[in-house]
C-alpha cells in the first residue's frame, strides 16, 4: 500500500458530535486491544532504539487517549533493564484513565527506577513545551499533513527527541485486522473494568445496540487508509526547517501489529 496515497477520511471518534462517554469507551477498548495483542513487544523496539541513540529517558507521551500502549511499553522496557520516567498528556486528558494506568504500573514496577505520571491540563502536540523524548503511539495518522508537520517542527524547534509509532500500512491489515479488532471488542467487553454505570453502558453498546463494535470496525478501516507511508513520512521530514539538525530514522518492526516508526534525534551542536 506504499504506492497508494494517504486518504484523509474522518474516524467516528474524532467527530465533535460524538458523545464524550462514547469516545472514552472506544479509547478504553483500544487500550484493552493493546494488551490482548501484546503490542508492547513491537511498539517498545523503536523507543528502545531511540534511547540507545541518545534520546532522553524522560518520556512525554502526546495524544495518550485513555493511556495508550506506553504504560505497557514502559513495563516491557523495564523487564529489559531500560528504565524510563513517563508523563502522559492529551489535548483532552482522560485523567481517571491516566490515574488507573499509573496505579497499575506502580504495582508492577516496584522501587523508584521508573515512574508514570500525567498532566491534568490540555497539552497541544503541535506546541508542546515539556522537556523529554516525545512519543506518539497510534495517533499520528489522525493529523493531516500540515498539523503532522507542525508536531515534528515543534520537536525540532525545541530540540526534543521524538518517536512516532503507528501500524504498518499494508493490504492484509486493511482486509483482516478490522474484523479481528471488532471480535476483540465483542469478547473483551465483559472483562473491562469500569464504574458500574459505564460498565453497563459498555455492555449495552456492545451487545444490545452494537455501536462500539461497529465503531471499532469503521475507525480501524479508516485508520489504515489514513496511515502515512514511509515515503510520506520522509517528505514531511524533508520539509521541516532545520531538519538537518536532527538524525531521522524511518522503518518497520515486523510482527503481528507491524509497527512503523519515525525517530528523530537532535544532532550534537
């Protein structure tokens, strides 16, 4: 699919008219799928590569949604002897989900070698002032090229490393993965932890009126069509002011989730 241009459709959970609770249920389902697919196995490798290349071990995760895969990635890196201090952020932060992710990691990562906290106020990925290695997991395709370029330009202007990880663009993923994700939503709904009213709402929107499975199927198809190919990522990077002050690496990690990545590391002055 590298030869097919990115198609700028809109996902249902991105629409302003989508109720906030439905958006939260959807992003929580995505976090569950990250756990079911062990996405951290492949998603951790680009970040590990960036850290070995000199990136800051303070991690500022942008567009964290309901926590995203980064808490899982942090635990995976910890098992491999790589210790990080992670801060979750979002334009519309889901503070309760961030707190739950922090509690889980606190139980699984004893001692002070790793930490997971969050910012309760809005953080704009195109104008971030927090210091540390920026990460964007599974969200970069949501940004049209002008905004995607602004995110990368902000990293260059502030001289902060950046790691962007998304699913690989490939025809088998477009044809097969949405069905798997819809099935995962159907199977996992009873086991997701939510306050009772939202838990009952999740069950109703999964089995009585199957809004959540449909939303996952539709948005996953659209997501794959919106993914940036490696050539498109290279053109974004080449168009940045001061791009030569960074070392850029674009590649794909093989595996079930097929993580495609873009890594930018500031060069020594």
